[in-house]
C-alpha cells in the first residue's frame, strides 16, 4: 500500500459526549464519540510518484436477463455507468465488470485496471455500448472479480459500485456470504437496487459487510444522477482502512461499538485485537466528513467518589500506510456518585442515538411483521417508529413511514396500516431504515 504524506492525510479529531456519573455499584458507561476528518489532500484523485494510481474503482453492472425488462433499464444502466466514468478524476484506476451468473471484465478487459484520462474514459464508454442483457445473477462472482482487479493494482483506496435489479438466484446464499467474508476489509462497496424485483436484505447486506452505502433507485431514469453522486463521493475519499481503536482498563469490557451516524451499523463483531486490552473496529475510507459512534463499556462496580478511565478512543491507519496512529484521541470516564439527579441524567447525544437505533429496528421488525401477516405487531412497531421519528426530528424517515401507515397521532405513535402499499415505498423504507439524523446541537 502506498505511503501517506502529511499533505494528503486528513486531520482527525475525536470528541466524546457522555454523562460520566454512575450510581454506587453502577457498571455501564455510554458515550457518543464524534470522529471528524478535515483538510486531506484529495489523494483519491492524484497519481502517485512513478505514475501509479493511489485509488481504484470497479463498477459492477448487472447484465442479467431481467435487465431487459423493460429495455430502458439496460440503457439507463449503460448511461449511468458512462456518467460515473466521466466523474472519475485523472489518475484514478478503474474497471467495468458485467455481472450475470458469472463476472466478465468489460473494460479494460486485460485482467487489470485502466488509469483514467480522456482517452481511457472514451474507450470505456465505447465498450459500454456493447453491454447487453442475458443470463442469471451470481453477485459473489462479481465481488470476487472486483477484489482480484483491485488487489492486483496496488492502489491504496479501493472502492466498488454495484448495481443489481434482481435476486441472487444463481449461487447459494453461502457462496455470497463467503465472497463477502473474503472481500471485507479489502475494499468498500456502495450497492444499489434498481426497480423493485431485488431483495433488500441482499443489497443492504453487501453494503454493510463492505462498509458502503445501500439505496433503492425505483425508477431506472434516476440511475445517472445516483451513479454520479456515488462516484463524486468515492473521489472524495483520501485515506483507506481507518480503524477505531478502543482501549479499556483491566476488568472492563466492551458491550458494543456501533456507528450511529450517518447510518446505524453494528461494528461489535468486527473487532480485531490490537493489544492486551485494546481492539480495532473497521470504519472504511474517509474524506472530509464526520461520523458518530456509540460505545458502551462495562466497568467494575464503582464506589462513591471513585473516578476511572473507562475507555480511550483513538484512530489508526494500517501499518503499511506509513502512519500507524492518528494523533487524536478521546477519553470516556466514569465517576461514582450518590447524587441521584447526576447519575440518572442521560446525555442528550446518547439518548438521541439510542432512539435512532431503536427507530431502525422498529421499522425492520414492523415491516417483517406486516409481510408475515401479523398486523397487530406491525401496527405497534411502525407506530413506535413514527413516534421515534417525530421526537428525533428525522423528517426523511417520517415521510417514508407516512407512505406505509396512516398517521393518526405522531407524538403518541398512533397509526393505521395502509391497506395497499406500493412495493417501491415499502422497499425504500426498509432500505433507508438505518439512515439517521445528527443530534441537534
């Protein structure tokens, strides 16, 4: 992996929000950790010395037979991919893969990546014109080819964009799971479902495993704008494989680590041990951006007046990047008290994101209950979701919920299930259920 110079490494800062007071015997410490990176040198778009690229993108386009129904879908996919190619900065390595029941490199079709310039962009768009629909869907093969292409290129920032319009019917679920396991930590991937015949859990599962975004493009005509936005976001990434390092003192243990903004993503099970009492949690690639994490630590029972360090949070780069640790850290503290008012006060940030995580869960459980015919459970869960969206000011999710339920009283979560709901509306709500709003300052 290429070295990072000070000119192209973003500056990271870590801010901790919590109520540090615990009642006597209390053990659970909750904190929201805001990580912000600013002022990177846009290494994602700049070639490294010697002419090699520092970033690579592989665009995986579904070319299965269903992409021909209607015929405009395949045309929209070609046009969207062309727009994404135009958004590539000079010096970025890239490839286009056609995905069916197998994976085929459409451009540059030499087992590697091309480096973006006016000539290669024109050649790639010419190659796109030959894309036709036919065959099945085996997404794991697409991901494995993207991984091989990116791995062989030597780029530091590795990104994929994946488009599908159908279910992964031509390989076993365990084949896709195995592909995701092998690709996790090797490149990030944004996944999109076009139309309404794909499986939400498959697309969101791909994005979750590969630390990317997932969304629905119900109308194929919207693909070009969405692909352009995804590529612009990818071009803004400046450093890859950043880890959130959490150190805890003796006899303390991590209950969970979750990303809570801009989306909810449980990172607890992705911990890799980095020291006797520390572990690293993957966060993927960063540009100029800010994300929030909810960290819960179980400490030994505190006594009144006792103060302890519950956790130390820092950011780390992979050793091969030349800068193993970012000089930014935050401290999570615990202080025993007999002041009931102090120990029962909930940090506004912790309360907000606890509600946002519950909101995502309530939507998913409510939609699952609706699909299974348990209308009472669906009404209760989606009503709770409406209430949480209203309280937290998550207007985007509130609008999506209103397409699935009739809201009688948002503040109390009183709703009625709509008798008929468009597939696109239900799938949009499920796909975007983990999107959160930042806590109001």
